[in-house]
C-alpha cells in the first residue's frame, strides 16, 4: 500500500485538465458546480477501472488502431470545446460592447464535462494498465 501511495501521489498532485475544469466551474459558478465536475471525473476514472478489470483497456492499449481512435476522439472533443467557446464569445456581444461568455458545453453539466474529459483521456487508461497491476495481489489457485 505504501508503494502504491508513493507511485500515485505525484499523479494526483500535478494539476491536469480535470483540475482546470473544476477550478473554472468553481470560479464561474459555485462550489456545487465544481463538486459536480469532480464527481464526473471520478466516474470517468471508474469507467477506466471497469474497462481495465474486464480487460478492455489492455485490448485497446495493445491495438494501435483502437488507441488512435481514443486519442482522436479526445482531440476532437477538445477542439470542439475550444471552437465552441470562441464562437459563443464572439456571437454574444451585448449592446454595451462587452462580451458575455457562456461555456458551450454547459449543456452537458459539470458531471458530463468531468465524465467525458476523463473517459476520452488515454492517459487515464494507461495509468490503470501500467500502474495498478503492479500492486495487485495474485489470486491463489483453488483458494478463496
């Protein structure tokens, strides 16, 4: 357990896209909005854990085509978020001349944002495939 905590701590402490998304939602909304993103993030990581448990992550990592599809889907999602943000900010200029910014992905809600951000993140799958198996205790044959 100590080895696992030592291995995971740097991954948890280094801010990533989930941290930025939670921070943005807290600043633009409330703590509750940030909590929804955090819950979606956790569920997205649980999706990767479930995939790893049934062997789908290993299959995707072994297949260059499957991994490329996951990477491309993640890239398309990020580009869509950026372009949508830019277009919505440009299109919604009130008469005072100040632009009102609304997140175009706000329709997903914080939970959906956090969920899809992590499900489409190939780094999360690779962590479950490379790190977690090193700390699993192998089952004993014939004993529960």
